[in-house]
C-alpha cells in the first residue's frame, strides 16, 4: 500500500510559527490550463521564537521563479519541491519573497485550490488548499492582510472577485482585463478566495445597525438569477439577527456569495466572498422543497455567522476546528429556532444528531470534539466536530444561563478579535464571566463517546418524596478505554396527573431553575413535598447529548406524550414508546414469530393528532417513526437490517390502518389552497399533510396509491410533488414507474432536481435497487466528476438505504468499495466521505460483518490510495 504522506499530526506538538506574514500581494493571471500566480510575501521572524529556516507548504506546485527583496535567489539558497519550499538560512529580519508558480485549474479534479466549475474559475482553500495555489505557511495561526489582483480574458471571465473591497479595475490589451481587491482584515490563508467567470448577479443592500451601507451580491450561472430571492432574504435576516442576538455587525462594504455547481462541501465562509454549492443557494417553489428552503436559510446564515466566529476570531490550529464550527452551528441553530419553531428545530436537530453523530461516536471512527491526533484533517469535518460541538456550546448556555452566556460571548469577541484562538481561551471567557470552574466541562472536548445515563425515579407516597437515582457511564472509544465522569446538565420536571409541573423542592427550598447537574459517576437527589406520584421528565430540550434510560412505564410515557410542558420530551415520549415496540418486534421477527401491535402507542398518536393546539410540523415529527438506523443504534450489536426494516414497515402499516380515518381527515385539513409560500407555518402544514399521505399509503391499498399519484400530478410545488413521488417510491406499483419517468421528462434539464430523482431511486428498499443504481451510473444525467451527482446517487444508496447497502450477499458493500476506489483517483475527499458509510460495520450480524470487512480490506489493499481514504479505512478496520 502506498499513501501520499504518512503524517500523524498531534495537538501536543503544536508550536507557534517561526515566521509571520504581514502582507500578501497575489497577482493571478487566469488561464484554463496554465494560470500564473505571483505571490509577494512580506515575512518577518516571529518575535517569540528562535531563529529558524523558512519552510513554506506546497501541494503539487511547480515553481517558475523566486526573488528575495527584488533580487533573484541563488540556486543553492533554496529547495523547491512540489510540496515544500525551504530557505535554509533566511536573514533573521523582515524581508520580501516573491514566488511565481503555475497551476492548471482544468486538471484539478480534487476541487481543492484553484479549479474550474462549469467554466468558472473558483478556489477552495479550507483546510489546506492554499498551498495548491502558492507556497505559503498554510496554517491558520499565520494571519496576513491580502491584496489580490486578478487578470483574465474579458470574454471568458468578465466577473473577477476576491476577498475584501474592490479598489481598482480596468481593461488591458489583447482583450484582457483586471481587478484589484483588498481585504483589510488579517486572515489565515484558508479564508482566501477568488472567482472569475461569466456569472449573473442579484444585488441588494443592507444597512447595518450603526448605519453603514453594505452592498450584497449573489452570483450565479446566468439564467438562474430568479432563483436567488430566498437566499438573499435569508442573508439579510441573518445579518440583522447577528446584530440583535450577538451584537455582531458586518465589517466590509460588500458581501458576496458565489454559487458553483462543483463543490466538495456545502459552502465556504471566505472573508467577504462566500462560495456555495449551488444547491444551497438556488430555490424556487417549482424547483425546491421546503427542506431545501430550510437548508438554504440555515447554510446562508451559517456561513455569514462565520464572519465573526471563524474569520474575525479564527482557530489557532486545526485541532480547534470546533471552535469555529461547533459555535457557528450553534449560532445557525439558534437563528433557525428564532425564524421558525424552536421546538420543531430542536427535535429536528436531535434526530439528526442521533442519526449521525451518535452513530459515529459508537463506531471505529469515534473521536473527541477536539481530536488529539489526525492523519488527514479533511476527515475531521465531521458531525462530531460540528453537531456535537454545537451541543457543547448549548450546554454551556444551559449551565450558565442565557444572560451570563451572552456576556461570556461578548468577552470572547472582545478579548480575541483578530486572533487565532483555542478552545481553552473560549471556555476561559465563560469561566471568567461566571466565576465558575469549567475544568470538568473541558472533558466534553477531550473524551469521545456518548455518555449513557440511567435515571430511575421512585415515589414514596407516605413521605411525599420522589427519589431520583442518576448514574453515568462513558463508553470506551478508540484509544480511550477509560473515561472520567462528565458534567451533565439535565433539565428536569416532575409532571403531575393533570399534566402540570409540580414544584421542585430540594433540601427544604425551591430549586433555582430546572437544571440538575450530574458530575459524579452516580448521585441521588430527593425532591420533597411532592404531593402526588409524578412522572419524571428529564433531559428536557435534550439539554445534554446523552443516551438516557429511565424506568418510566408505558403509562408514564403516555402521560408525557399527552401533557409534558416541554415539547421535546412530548415528542421523545412517543419515540421511546415506538422504539421499545420496534426493538421487541425485531426480536419476535428474528425468532420467526409475528410482530405485535401496541394499542397504547396508537392511542398516543391519535391523541397527538387530535390536539389542535399543536403545530402541524410538530405533529408530523411525532408521527414519523424511528428510522431503521434508530432501531439499529438502539439494538447496538448483531444488527440485522432486514428485521429492522420489517418491524418498521409493520408499525407504519399499523398506523396507516388503525388511524386511517383521522389521517384522511388530517390530509384534507392540511390542504389550505393558498399559493405556495416557503414560510415555516405553511411548510409545517405540508409536512403534516405529506406524512399523512405517506402513512395512508403504507398498507399498500389502491386508495392510498391513487391519492399519491393524484397529488403527484396536481402538485403546484416541488415539496408536494416530491413527497408524493417519495411515497410512491416505496411501493412496487406501475404508478411508480410512470411517475419516475414523468419526473425525469419534466426536469431533465435541471441537474439539482434530477439529483432528487437519483436519490429517490437509490433509496428504494427493494432487492432490485442495486442493479438500478448501477445502471443509473451510466445514465446521461449522472457524472462521477460532480460531487452532488455522486452524493445523490451513490452516497444516498450507501448512507440512506440500510437494507440494500447491507445486502446479505455483500454486493452492496462491493459496489461501494468499487465506487470508493474509482472516485479516489479523482476526488479523495468525496471518496473518503463515501467510505465512512462502513462506519457501523462492527455492529452488524456476523455474515454481513464478514462481507463488510472484506470490502474494507479490498479498499485498504489497493495499490494506490489517497491519504484521505487510507485514513478512514485503516481506522475503520483497526
Ligand atoms: N468551513 C465550511 C463550513 O462549515 C465547510 C468546509 C470545509 C467547506 C472544508 C469546504 C472545505 O462552513
Ligand atoms: Zn462552518
């Protein structure tokens, strides 16, 4: 096996940079295959360190020339290889280095550095892409002021953009032109960006709280301008919200977003010039679903919020990635909660956390929110760093209270503006403001694994006390066999028979607030003056990202489902009832017996459906049963995806049959006849309507299928059309074939819509799906070169189709292994992301486990492998 470079990087080895860069002048002359880059760096020795050689990072670079202080360098004064430039004996004083390199953007299939997407020149520098453009100390603690001059053929690239403000532009001989951009804010190289191409533009303005006028521009493929309205609106709302919620004002005269069709991730927060995967910008009622609108709103906000959390204050090193990502996810989640429904957002986020982060944390790729070592940083843009990272910030707020939390944030912005900071510095701000010791809290950043909490309550009717026994276990994870107890903030209530909360009295006095903090392996709490037997409602709002086991009875759970004042735990109670049933039925089915119904669960769902004070979006989430992955996670070992699937199908049929009339009534009631609007309330009504449609069709009767095909045909928006198609996709009926064909014919000119068509087919839980997916890989709509196409078809199959990816014959694994190997030659980041679909292989039953292991070994043994894929498969197999 050959790997690109073996380089475990360790947090404990961090050393400050030997050399600092004051200013960078870039002169970029765009050419499809030979773009010239001249970088002028004003360097100076870092005053805090001892004399050292100058070592600049490179990646696949070819040097054309180099001068120092304007003089050519002697050939023996430096060494330049594709991945390094070294001056062994630089003068120990400030000096200027001018380096010319040539890069080929058309050959760049990794989509890191400078590349072309549908003809547009664009850059992606996070995490280590800048070194593919020029030699540079490519690490986030080297912050410099950038001036960028771009020149290009005016016909090919009439639009030339870079970070900061435009300071000059003009025409040049021979049909060329140029633009000069200056960004006054020092920044790390990973935030550099430039764009050149033929692009349409939508413009608006924003006046900041202090009265500064900011030009807002969204650049898209010409002809797509009419699909930018929602993104622009989301941007303006984000800018206002950050002023109000965090006191953060925008700081340049212009803010630009560019949408490109080839992008490895969702979007990138380059200073003043965010570059987006176009699927997170473009939307219209006819082309985008409610879920698409919601993602656009969240990602526009996320990238905008990075301007303060990530850009003004950046990360000292990549181990601190959660400093910007966890915090910024927290901020975008709060934004969405304020824009939409807080309860619904929380439930959606927790579902997502459990479906991805808990799974990662339970398998061989588990790592702490702040890792201590990495082989390849690209593999650490994970749900653990992002979503669990956000949970840690939320826990800080839960522990300190909202007002103190906000003061801590203010202190952080104040103290570290313009710096490259660490998690310790972030947490210290909250410790200083609150005068609390947060040392134990730091374990959340260092220990991987999802803590397992047991909460058992017991009521003593004679003494009128409720005794709560709590205990915690943090399971072993790779390289972390033994764990320290964590600090776990648990929002708690005691729910009386009428559904109201009983007062919380401890040691003779009312509790201040509702947060219980468990910081020992076990603890016992006694609530006094409890007038009646209460039902424990704990971890309200999912205040801590833990697995919780309680001794609540089915009857207790139904009380919470019907009455809990915390909507999260109302939803959770139904999920817990359903999960208990599903796990029981999996066991029965595996033993060759029949699955059994649960009338109590059906009654709880009926009660939720009948409660017209509830938001439709909440009802829709409550009616959505735990996924196959949820069941697999609950069972934890020797997982048989077919049995999980059958148990879930059985339950959906039960609900569709037993609640038929109320679901039909709900389906009718949720059609309001108003023209489509993407707002949260209307989206919630559609969500409930479409959940009802889907459950009604679950038993497979003609009426349900007819209703779905009817909705498919008459829909006037993509949400309703896709929902109907998705319902049909689960049934092997002629209407499905007809609708899939019709969908392709309607939308084949629009790749982002065809992605939905690819995904839907990849997720069909039938044995013919693998062949279908295989043949779709040679469909003209598909391309291995475009990450969105790959993720929509192959990624959806691997990550979203539990029964078919995990086929007992191993053919699903073999197909994905082949795809990983093929992709790895073009785009290692996309390939390694796909390889993470194997992350739960050890939890499978033995036959599948062997098949998956064989597929992983085959990848590992390939003659050439990127560092990215090598890292994932070797950790998966370890
Ligand atoms: N920093 C980006 C974000 O989360 C994600 C990203 C990482 C994009 C690496 C591209 C490359 O906002
Ligand atoms: Zn981010």
